[in-house]
C-alpha cells in the first residue's frame, strides 16, 4: 500500500542499504495503490505499483513432478483480497492548496472566481480517494484476518474479496503494529469462515513453501519455491527476522500467506528484492512465530507491548572484542544504560557486553532487541554479561518499551602531541569549550585521512572515557593508550558522545602510517 506521503518515515532511514547490491536494485512491498506515485524518503526503496509483468520468469517447479494441488485446494478458501479506501491528504497543513494569494485586481483572481473553485486561493483542497490493495488470510472460523500493516495503515472502509472473486465482506481493523508490519482485521458479517493454522515449527532452509495470494480480487494465485535463508535483516524495522524464499510472489500479495507442504502458515509475504520491480526469486516473509506473538496481543489489547531494559547498544567489532579481552566479536556492547532503566537498576554499565538472554547466546544488537522485546513487559530475564574481563549473570525485570521515542586547550607535552598527531586529532577539555559539557575532551580538529576519522570520529565529538577510565584532558587519552600498548592491547576503547548519542569506538594503539 502506498500514498503520496511516505508511509513509514519512522522506520526507514537505512533504506534497505544492507541488501542493495546494484544502484537499480530495490526492495518492493507487494501491495499496490492505483494511480498514486510514491514520493519522499522511501522512493528509492519502495515502488508502487510496479510493472504489470511482475510475475516472475523464474518459476521453481516441484521436484520429480510432485503436485501441490491437494494442499492448495485445502487452503485457498482462507486467502482473501484486501481492498482499502485511501484518502489523499491536503497539500498544506491548513487544508488549503499551496497556491499564491491573488489581489482582487489580478486578472487570474477573476478567472478562479468564475471557473472555479478547484484551485482558487482560500478554497479548501478536495481530497482524492484511491484504492489500496493487498492480500490476507483468515485464521479463525469467526473471521479474524491477518495482513500487512502497510496495506491498511493509511486507509479506511476495508473490504475483503473472497477466493471466488465475487463474494465481498466488510471488515474492521482490530490493531496494527508498524514495527513488524502486521495488522489484524475482523470480518463484520457473522459466519463460519474457512481458516488456516500456523505451523508449530519453523521451516528449514531448503524446505518447500507455497506462496498464495488474492491480488486485486481476481481469485487466488499460487507459486512455489524453497526457503533460501532465515533471519534476514532487510532494514524494514527494528525486529527484522525475515524468511527469504525463492517462490515468485505476485503483485498485490502483501499480507498473503506462505505455506509449508502440509498447508500450515510459515510466514506472511511482505516484500521482494528486485532490480526492476518484478520478482527475481528473492522474497521476504515474516515468520509464523513472530506473527503468532504479535497477532495474539493485537487480538487481546489492540496493540503490542514489548519488553525493555533501557540500553543503547552497538555491535562488537574485532577491535572492540580485543580491547575488552573477548575471544570472539559477538554480543551487544552497551554504550549507555539509561537513567532509571531496568538495566541501570540491575547494575549494567557502559562497556558491558550482553552475550546471552536466559541461556541463549546473542550474536548481535538486533538479536538482543528481538529477544528482549519478545519477552514482554514485567518479565524476568537472566542476562549473561561480560563485565570487567569476566562473565557474570545479571537478573533484570523488564519494563515497557516507551513509544517511539550538546576554548582553551591545555599545554600538552611533546609526547602527547605526537600520539594525538598519529591519530589525526587535536583535543581540548570539554569544560573549556562552550556547549560541550563538563566531562571529557572535545575533538577540536581532525585529519580527514587520519586513523580517528576512519573510525567515524568527527569535530565536536566528546570523548568521555578511554579504556574504561574517565578523561578530562588530552594527556589522559595518551596515557591510557600508552599503558594499553605496554600491556599488549592492540586497541583502546573510547566512549564517545555525539548528537546521535553515546557509542564506543576502538582506536588502534599503533595507528598505521
């Protein structure tokens, strides 16, 4: 679904950069809106609608002539087309068209007055109504329906077209969740509807899957393929954990189900990766485990509440791991524990690395975020934490994830200046620089080709800690680096404050060049 406004501006800053391998390649959501061109930040990532030849050319046949017909016959009656009325917003905040004000003497003012009112200054803009379309599937006999959030989030007057392409029913939106792009609908008309079940186990890479949709209410369409990969992060949201499938998925199939060979739902079709708008055999589906958890909360409360511990985290690089004494670069590095957060109350500090949750290993920040969110508010969790050179277990009671939610330089010794020059840095005490705060040292100048700049440091950043020690003057940095080098460390971990927040940066003790 789309409109003339970017539909998901709060979650799309990365623009799916992690999977864009070619300038013309895109990730395409599979819903469509007739006659609406997408503008804004998402224009390079989402294409609505894409060309009518979107049906894939690379259809994967069933092995040795096997047929999916029996499975399709059982499940297709539960797959519906979702049609949503979308009203285009006014061009300006006051509801009036963005045109210049004309004086009574202006000839054009008389023209507008005579011929009307459409673009006359001061006249309200007439909204345009479009129709967005996607797919969905019924999960209970009383008519609960799952689809994508992006299919319904900007619309009203939801109509469902059944598999026969003729029968229509109306539905209401029970709840939506932008972070996972899921929505739950309820058919208004009573009845005993055909429905499908979720799979109890996740599919394995290489398993056959069947993508079913009901695009444009023309009747069900079916394509087949295999699971190509699991746990894909395509930058769509903070909890990405997509199944990648090579089943070609048709236009208008956003929100449709992906089935296993037993006819159980293993995922919800959401997007494809495409250089041209058509399928090239790379599709993405939200896994059933995620769908079941989110839909249960939407049905019960109309919204999703997630667990929260209150930490700002970042990946553990090889250099960071070495500076902390970790054998492998895994886990999530705590850049900052927020004040009065569950993490702070549990004793978690900046520089700690969270390695596991309830005995399950954490590979990186995104996996930690998913695990904590999935546990829900008020749950208790045992976190495996690397702290001060050794592992320990920290028990924490989770909170509720909040809604989407700133000179006189000291006199350095020749040795200090030499070390800082090797990093390409010129530093000043933060207390001596207006607006820099009272703690740390400010980067006053930086060599764009130096070691520090290559690590993402920039003028105005404030280094508040080096090697776990608070710093207040440039010589503190050089002293820590000298000691670390003597102790055989290849890098020193700097804790850096910038307008984007706190983060850690590992700087080599012996910069090249």
